[in-house]
């Protein structure tokens, strides 16, 4: 069948919207009609080459939700008509990490940016017969996509798919970093550097477990204003104020109990470290470009202050359990999703959407099909 998709043909060049050939689902595949896809920074990193991908052309997009059209013979728990959220990390269900419930660390992780599906084959092709990769095994910037059943999470049909798509990456990633990885304790102080799709959900996570001091830091005043509506109690504009000094003022010179870096730069990770109290936790959530290979953090200070420096991937979550749980919280009014969507684009406007993201105009922009 045919599908219209935003295709990344060349590193650093805008995506081109083209008609592709899409294969019918194979044994373990699911054919999905996409409804909405979030514009996440990770796609941008892949597009500009900060994060190497295995091939071009490739269809990016990994924060998607849609409706199942057809499934392969080997799929017995997903049915046509099901509403689904795509998971950017699949879970094989067989590796030691999956067996222990840590699907966020599945051995399939390193394969997701290569391009082909888990069986080594391709489902998308150009009109000239060129194979097209699917970023994160998904390729969600497409009217239709075919993905492996391991990448699919079925959700309730009464949830708007525009809101649901965000849970596939940003919400699980941010909320989970706060709740599952850092395990923020009630009454504690928290710093979040970067208030985009991930950072805003770290704020929501911190607020949901009753952190009392939630400090949001960003370069844009309007984003800081938004972050207050998600639970931030203090804000710092890093272009106008010294971040570490300001955090010390707010916390009686102790530093925060938990600091999160959601910008992906070594110097802001170091700021997060410096702004953290003794025995505190520093959580790196942003995917720093692979060209950076070290952190300007004092090893002596690490020991003397007994801080813990940790990473968090996919919210350190078992997404198949976490996605429905977060959507239930949304239905109960315990987390906000609709308010995360600051702009909606057509597929043809996708490059504009990324320009707006980089200009700080969005918490999340989404492509609506
Ligand atoms: Zn993402
Ligand atoms: Zn696994």
C-alpha cells in the first residue's frame, strides 16, 4: 500500500514529505493508521546528525499514537480497531533485563536507530525501490506504519490520541525519571534544567509525589511561566541569573535533594551537579550528542559530597505497564496532557514544527493526521 511520510534523506537537511510503498504486516507485525505524533528533540538530533543513525533514507518520529488496521498471523493480543501508543524502546521479553521487569534496558535498545525491523528487513520503500529505515523501529512521521508487536501498547479507546501520543516518550521519560529513577521523596527539593517535553513531565512527577520546592530553569520566560502551571514553585532564567547561586539562595545554601538535566549538554549537567546538596541525586535525562565524551565534574567533589550521578532512559519504566497507568492518571485529572500540546502541525508543516521547537516556542508540538 501507499503512505505519505516525512523522510530524512540527508543528514542536516529538512525532511521531505513523499509517498512511500508500505509492506503488508508480516507474521509479528502491526499495521497502524497514525493519528498524532509528538515532535521530540531526539528526532531532531537524528536529523541533524548529533545522534548517528544507521542509514538514510529514514522516517523519523517515535512519539506516536494511532489505530490498528491489520495484524500479522503471529499477533494474538492486538486487534484491528485497537487504539495504541507506540513504544520507542521495544521489549523482547526474553533478555535478562526484560525478564527482570527492566524493559527500559532491553537488549534490543542499541538496535533501534539502525533502520531495519527486528527481523533485519524493511517495511518502507521509496518509489524507486530504495529501502527506508524506521527510527526507533517505528517511523511514526507517516500516515501509516508497520511495526513489530513488541513496539505496541494497547490503550483505552476513550482517551484522545493527541494526548495519548505524548505518553509514548516525553511523559513516560520525564515522569518516570522523577518517580522511578530518582524516587523523589515527599517534602524534598528538586531542580529541573530544561522545561520542554521531558522537563515539564519531570515537574509533574515531582509535584505528584509532593516535592515542596520545585525549581524550573530554562532560557525562555514564557516556558518558565508554563512550568509554574505544571507545579514549579520557583523559576530561574539561566540567561539572566546564575543558576547555581540562585538555587543556593532558594535552598538556604544547601542545594537541592534532586537535580535533573533535560537539556543534554555537559556544562548544564555540571551545573546540576553543583546545585545538588550533599547526598543528593543528579539525574541526566537528556540525550547528549555523541560528540561530547566527558563531563566537567570534579571527581574529588563526587566523593566528598557523596552525591549520586545517574542516567535515566525511558523513565526507567516498564512502558507497557507505565503508559496505561499514566493515561489512567490523566483520566483522573492527576496529570496534565492536553496542556502539554502548544502547537499542532500537518505532516507537510513538520520542518516548521522543528524550527518552532528549536526556537523555544513549544512544550510539545504534534503532527496531527
Ligand atoms: Zn522522544
Ligand atoms: Zn529484552
